[in-house]
C-alpha cells in the first residue's frame, strides 16, 4: 500500500454521534469537493461504527479512511472486538495504535500495541503509531525508541507506517507543543526511521489546528532543519469542527 506524500488528518475520537457524524461527513465532502485536490493527502481515523459510512462518503474523493483502534485478536470468538480482516474488508487503510488515551483509560500495554500492529499490517492496514513523551521536559527519544520497537518488532520492515508524534502533554491542551520542539523531535524521528524499507510518514498531533503546521514549517526553515518539518498534522478536537479541518487541509497544501 502506498501513502500520500503529505498527510493531514483527523481523529474525531468519541466526539461524534450518529447525527453529528452525518453533518461532519457532509461538510467535509462539500468542502473537499470545492478544492482541485479533493481528498488527496487527507486521512480520517473513525470509530469502527462509522467506518463503512466514512468510506462510502470520503473514499471516492481520495480520502484515506482508517480507524482509531483494531483488535489484537484474529477472526474468532472475541466478543466486542473489530478484527483487522473485518476493518480492511470495510475499507480501512489505517489503524491508530498506541494512543495515550488507550493507555490511560483502557490499560493497553506495549505488548498489546505490538499485537495490534501485527494484526493490522497482516491485513494490509498501515498502523498509525502514536508516539511521544508523557511529560513536558522528558527526553522524547528515551520514550519513543521503545514505543517504535514494540511495533517494529512485530511487522515487516517494508510495511507502510504512519508515525504520529503526539507528546502526551500537548494532547487536549491549551496549545500545541512549541514548534521548535516538534522540529527537533521530528528530525530525530526520521533518523530513527531511516532503516524502514516501506513508506513512512511522520505527522504531528497534539492540540493541532489551523496555524500549527505553518508555525512548525517556519520553525524548521528558520533552524535550517527541513527534515524536522513533519509530513502533515493530525487533529483531534479542532478537526471535529469541519471548517477547522478544511482550513488546516488548505494550510498544509499551501505551505
Ligand atoms: O489523535 C489526536 C490527538 O490525540 C490530538 O487530540 P487534540 O488535538 O484534541 O489534542
């Protein structure tokens, strides 16, 4: 599976209901249809319950549709689980793995993340690996290396992956991580990912919205560190507002 060169996406987490999801999808379709690129370079990671509808509405525009989770278990007697084969068959091309909210609220461990990455990649779904340090001031590399290893120990070196750098302290915060900090970590992440043989994209998430990508790109240019500029941004709350998501898509495309 290939990945777009630039990737700007949204995980609406569990903010949507049946009604608001329909309005959100309608607004995205409407906004994307007004752009020459339509859904190129755009991705969404939806609750599994919205996957089929999201694929139906967004995939024809070229949006890459994925999920926020994937079962670590195969097809079988695992009540409540959404196995990777099922998700892939419904059109999922991405699955988020390792989000701090999965750790905090659902007790997921690096072993679970590894098993989920294996299941996703085995079904042809690219894992979106969420990595980042838990506290401001912590050494990102010390935390990120084992997070990457937990997944990379389970999937082939040529499997496509998206790595979302999301420092936990910047998720659901008043503002994103400082642009210079993001540039430093993303540049190092690209070095850590250099031995991957398949497509790899690096995006930034954590209170991102309109203005975030432009600020990081400006910091990367000012530092003479183009490798520190991520391939896109990954929105949570700000993207639940379709206008905010569309504005961010336009910004990334024009930066
Ligand atoms: O996956 C998305 C991130 O957790 C970002 O969420 P946020 O933009 O609401 O901070």
